[in-house]
């Protein structure tokens, strides 16, 4: 891998570039946060409400966040894990944290969206 550093920067400009990189990285993370929450919203209906038989091993609604958070279909977590290239248990943890953030910690979410946290 080729080094992509910038030797033309002095110390002040280097720190400014680092800070800019952190903000850009946070902005991408916030975008991903809302995409994951959108995925959860798309998969928050209870499969038991669908018509037809439910064979063993069928999808079910799981409660991943704390009180007041919506459920998410278990099989949707596997698809999310594949898309994010993470383990399914990491996807479960991520979803639980994000649902808590949105539904239980809205002021913290505001700070995250403003890239302060």
C-alpha cells in the first residue's frame, strides 16, 4: 500500500487535517446509523400477524433495545450483519444500541447528529 501522507503540511495544518478527518468520519458514521435504523423500521412488523402457517424456525420479532424500543425481526439482523460485514451478534448489539439511542436517549442522539459525540 502506498503512503498517502502529505509532507507539505506543518504541525498546525496537520492537526487541522486530522480534525477534519475525524468530523468526516463521524458524518459517515451518522449516515450509517440512520440507514441501520431505517432497516430496523422496515423490519419491525411482527411476523405472527402475517397470514398462513408458521413452520418451526420461522422469523420472529426480537426486542433488542430497552423499554420503549420497537422490536426487529430476527432474520433481518442476519442480512444486516452480512451487509455490514460483521458478526450477527455484533449486529444485534449495534441495533440494540441504536434503538436505545433513538428512543431512550434523544438528547444524546442530537449530539451525535451534530457530530459532537
